[in-house]
């Protein structure tokens, strides 16, 4: 598929209130472009960035997963977002990529934000996820992962003088505070440029239960580091059309992947 229509929701999440957050998402879904291929939600979209994992966690059979599968099937698009998941006595900040047919692929946040004690409330993930969806290769990551370029790094290989990239689109779902939004904006641009890939970064707005402020700045960036959707602060949805041909043409014209260093990620 040459194009991918991506929509995302920038929400003022209600603190630790799954029912209220799912309800406001339901309202926003009806406003989306009906041709949307992929919907991106913020990190912990049903609770806000809470460390109250034992109280808020749900299983993969719970209402949150049931809801996200229902949205994907009803609107015929893939849905991406993270929630607090309990599995075999452990808690994970788990990102789900749910396909329109209900198939689930998952990624557990690797880099836990120790400054908010996430390291004490959750277990880290061990594996990156590359999703194949409608001819696009997509790598979804979570918030603090943005600060670690090795984990985010696109792998390149050369075949018949052509550079083959591991992924075309990187997604970051986040609860990134306003106090550090300058870093958010700069790092999203850096990840797009260094990996020659589209980047979608989706953040929240408002205040959480710890009185931490979030001012959104969700954005979509192309492989040249140009904004396709400028950062904004209001609640609402945005939609952008990504084009595979323009990405591949740029990579062919400016093949930095041919000079990329090879490496192995230690887990």
C-alpha cells in the first residue's frame, strides 16, 4: 500500500479513571476521517501515567483490550496505545498494536522512567516489535524510549546496491510533561532524521493526579526532519497521509544507510 492515513488523539486524560477515558475516546472516534488506516492513542490512554499498577492493571482478557479490539473492528483500522497490563504476577506498560481483524501484537516498554519510580512499579520489556501492516513496516515505542537512540535505531542492509531499511514508520506514544517538552520536540526530529523514517509522536494534555502538567505537542515528521503535522497543544484529533514512494525516493537519493554502522542490541 503506497499510502497510509494515520490519525491520532491528543487527550486530556482523566486520572486513574478507565471508564471516563474510554468514553471520551469513543466520542472522538466518531469524528475521525472514515478512511483512517491507523489510529494512535497516548501512553496509558485509559489511566494516565500512574504508578498504581496493582490497582489499575488489567489482563489481556480485560475491558481495555476488549475495547481496543472493538474499535479496530468497528472502524476497520489498526489501533496503537499502551495500558497497564498484569501478566503472571508482573506489571507491564504494554503497548498494543491491534489490527482491524482483532489480531494483537504487543510491545512492553523497555526503558522505565526511574525518576517517577516506574522501575519499582513495572517490569521492563526485552524485545523490540516491528509490525507489518498494509505493506508498511512499523516500530512502536513508548515515551522514555525516545531518549535511547540505540533501541530506536533503524537497521540497514544493502542488497544489489539498494538500501533496505528495517522499518518505515516509528511511533512514540507518551505522557511527556510540559517541563521537558523542548526535549520531546528535538528528539522526535532527531529520530526521524537519523533513521530516515516517518515519526509519529502522540502525547497527552492537562494535569495528572500528581499535578504534573502536559501540553501535548503531538507531531508527525518525515524522514528529512520536516513537520507534516506541527506540534499543537489543544485536545483533539489530527490526520496525516504518509507516502511510501516519497520516503523510498529520498532514501535512494540520499542513501545514508549504505554507510551505517552495524551493531547488535544487547537486551
